[in-house]
């Protein structure tokens, strides 16, 4: 299983695309596709089907769509959006901010 630099519950900033500049919390990661689902980012309105021939209106549901991890930057608590590096000590691999060296623990 490939692991991504972005983990669930991370705060990320969108760096490209129509949602550029937005920050949000990572809801899900999809390592196989290298995509992440970010709260309130790339929200699409999905029409919920209504029964044909009736006057019942279909509802509209809003749902996030996954975006490529290369389009987001992890937000470091010290310096904002940053590149992520890894530090390995024994069996423990921690993520660090490449700018300031701050450890970026994975929130559960
Ligand atoms: Zn930093």
C-alpha cells in the first residue's frame, strides 16, 4: 500500500485549480489514486433522482469530489502551506515540515 504525505484529518491548502487558496480538513485519502477528499473543497451538486411522472422534486445534495494530492499543500502550524519531508528514527517515520523542521503528527 503506497502511503501519501497527506493523511486523514490534516489541514491542507489548495494550491491549484478553481478552489485555489481554500483550506480544509482532509476527510479521506485514496492512496491508490493519489487523491484526497477535502472538506468544503470541490463541492459538486448532485441531483438526487426523482420519480418520473410525479411532481416529487428531486433533492440536490452537495458532495466533495476527490482532488489530486499534488494540488494540495499540508499546512504547517508554524509557516503555513509547506513541503513535507520525512524523518526516520528507528522504526518510526515522522513527517516534518521542510521549511522549519516542525514535526507534523498525524491526527487520529
Ligand atoms: Zn513549518
